């Protein structure tokens, strides 16, 4: 295991010799984990981050990015489009913890979206988290289109993954509102009910392979 010797230079610290406390010293401030969520699918420019993180002040985003760069979570990269921000390998290691927190908080979404903002790319974190434990052999691939944005959900022997594919459209695509997609993945909504709200392009058996048999953790939340 790579030895990590990074500590926040912020004066705000719990002052405890505990891995959790020191982690919170680094990523526990408001907006920090949401910046990580934005960057998990891939690098983004500053303006893209600002537009996706509705409600964050420009100076606060700049401050968070500086702090995250200082702590080795984020790095700046030079691309054709200009400077982008990307997670370091250590920063990418936050995925597992964030997926676990997302699963824990899934019941909080049952009240619906309401007036809350939403970005479809957030599903690249949420769907693998909700479908943890699912596997398929041979692998199965499903496109999910919500708010006009297409992501790809793939399940194979290593489990579920979700990503944005720049080229190529899966043969089977479910188009549905985000709350329907989340409810389907969490097990609080069945396939028939989801199809009564959304539209399916392609083979319904692909949808059944992905969602019909839910991992044990998801089924427990339906009680």
C-alpha cells in the first residue's frame, strides 16, 4: 500500500489521531465531496464545475479546489480546451466511501426530486452504488437516458459500472426521469411500473437482466 503523508493545512481540524477524523479534516468541508462526485466520471473545466454545482459561489469553488490540490486529491491538467481539474489516484480512492454513503442515503430520495437540482452524470456514481453485488455472465449493457443525457450501465463478472460514452449508443436504452431510474435501481419500483412512466428502446430482457434480480442490500431497503 502506498504510504500517504498528506494533511490539510486548514486551521480547522479535529485534532484526533484517527483515520476518520483526519479524512474529515481533508474532505469534510461543505462542497468538497460534491466536487469529487463531479470529477469521478472524468476531468472538468472550472466553468463546467461551476455550472454543475448549482449554488456554489465562485470564490468558494476556487478555495475548495486549491485546498484539494494542496492535499493531493485534485490535480490540474492542460488539455486542448484549456486547464481541467482531475482526481489523482488517491482522490479516485474516495469512490468506494462515497458509494457507501450514497447507498445509506438512498431512502432520503423517496420523497422525490421536488425543486432540487439534478445532473444526469451523477448517476454514474449512484447506479453502481445501488446495484452493488449484481453480476452478469455474459455481460449486459443498458443505456439510460434522462433529461436528454445518455449514460451506459454495464454489469459483468466484476459487478456494475456506469460511464459516459462519447460515441455509440447501446442497443437497449431506457428513457425515464431520474427519480424513476433511482427508484428502479434501489428496488423501490418494479420494471412494469418504471415502463409505465418511461420508454424502452430495444430488448426488455436486457432491462430484466439488469434490474429483475436485485442485490441483497437493495432488497432489504424495500421492507
